């Protein structure tokens, strides 16, 4: 219960990008353009892989799920962010804030798990190509995807502990969405247990997949180094270069935001850094895979030619 001189919080007020609202028109145009690019790019990937039989191979099946996770992240955050930019602040119910945090958490964790699964797929393709098709059948891929979503949803249910926190008096949140850190910071409850749970959850869903990615790429690089022909090495590396670029971009931004130094100034910086994995990474992922994948480019050209005839 809240103290006598405090009232229980029923809504949070998100402050967004305070101090920069003289540029609100520029911000609004920039982010709405980014959102359109993210939606179009990732939806194109989802549709192409879904309707084209020759794209229903493990790499593109996993890529479709990565695009779905990107769409979930941006759709959960950007529409609210655009509203905050227009209104300067935004009132969000406590329940709505917790729902947003949960969906966002699932999407972020799913990307971590998917990138680990995709690195395993690339490792098999390069290190054991003769058995690749028998091991990574479409049924196996679908089972791995279903297991990943189930695992992430179960582990993310630990975030429901946040629902037990109490919020009294202060309801201003210096952010543009309901992130875990700001929610815990303004709570009047004891958050020591929750922070421990968050650390364990982050280790399981973020650090372990990242460690698996590092191990698989060490194996990949060792295998590539044993190839005698330069053309063979280049061909082998090209099969995983798109995934490696996505891994570096995604985990790089996560580390900048969540492993940087604490403090008021860094907290404000992290608010802007978080735009990297909410806007920038989902926007460049389709570009990376489209530029690196001849199959995607050729399929997209055929679809466009059919539609224009």
C-alpha cells in the first residue's frame, strides 16, 4: 500500500525527447519515414519467403522470423513514439505500459535466440555441407522456430514480476517507451529480487545465445581457413557474411545501451542509443540480406515484373 501522503499511480507520463521539441516536425518526419521503410522492407521479406517455394530453405525461413520480430519491435514502440513527439508527452496506463514492455521483451529476446539458431545453421552449411540438407530439413526448422518462440515466451513471463511492483506519487518516466529500467527506477517497491531475476534472465536469453554465436563463428573461421583456394574461402564466407553483419549490428547496439556506464548523462544517452536497435537495426536488416542474397533480389524483380505487366 502507498503511504498516506502518496497516491497510487494509475498512469505513467512519458516525457519522450524533452528539450528537443523545437525540432518535432523533423523528428516526426524522420521516424515515420523510418517506420514505413521498416514495415515495407520486412513485410516484403515475409511475403516473398511465404509465397515462393524456392525460398523455403532454412536460411530464409529463419530470416522470415527475424523480420517478424523486427516488425513487432518497431510496431510496439514507434507509433507511441510518434504520438509523444506530436503531444510532447504521453499518458499511458500502468497495464498498457506493462503490456508494451512484455511484447518488446519477447521480441528482443526472440531476436537473440534466432541469431544463435541462424549461426548454427550457417555453421552446418559450411562445416558439414554433405549432411546439411538431411539435418536442417524444413520440418526441423519449423520445430526450432516453434521451440524458440515457446522458450522466449516462458522465460519472458518472469517479467510479470514487474506487475507486482508498487508505484506511488511519482509517475513521470524520462523515456519514449516503457522500458524495464525506467519502470524499476520509479517504483517504490523493493526491486532487489527483480533485478536479480532480470540479471539471470539476461544471462540466459542474451549472453548464452551470444556465446553460442561466438563459438560457431570460431568453428566457421577455422573451417574456412583450411580451404586452400581463395575462391572457395570467399564463397564460404559469403554464405554467412549477411548474418555476421546483422549479429554485429544488433549485439553492438545492445551492448552500447545496456552495458554502458550508469549515471544521469549516460541514461539520457542510452535513451537515444536505444533507437539503434528499435529503428536502425530493423531498417537495415532487410537491406543487408537483400543486397547479399541473389535469390531475394531475383525473386523481388520477378514479382515486380509480374505486377507491372
